[in-house]
C-alpha cells in the first residue's frame, strides 16, 4: 500500500493488537507509546497516516496533533480514543486538523477509517 502508518497509543495491548491487525490488512505500521517516541518516529519517514490516541499517559494528544500537523501538514490524522466526546468537541477536534474521529471499539471500524483516508 506504500506509505507507512504511525499508530500512537500508550496502551501496550491496543498498540500491539492494532499493529498486527493493520499489518494483516496490508499496511506498513510504526508504533509509538508517547509524544516523544511519536516525534522521533516521524523524522525522515514518508508517513501516509497518523493514528493518535488523545490520552497518552498524562500527555495531551491534541497538543501533539497540533505539533505533528505543523511539521507534517500533508499527513492526515485519525484521532482514536476511548473517551466519549460530544458533537461540539468532536467538531472542534476536526477543525484543529484531525481528518477523522474514531472511538476505540472494534478494529473493523478503525480499518474502515484508515481505508477511507488512504483509499
């Protein structure tokens, strides 16, 4: 499929399962557990997509998203979170640069979002 996906989540189990699922679906996947690791993983890499958890062990995913968008403006970001947000909050996140917002749940829903963004 070409470009790489960076999957950022501080939950080891989610990160590992999502990585295997996306790889089994034909994508090349890099992972990161926090903002520092995510930033180092983006250096010099041709990313096609970033999947970003909003809560990263005390770090704010939205702040990380803003930094990533500033440094990689053409790379779409899917926010992937276990938190519930109302429509206004989701709309605000999308206006800040997220391409999609997906609630953690089934991996099939995540794959649909990835396919929708990457084609």
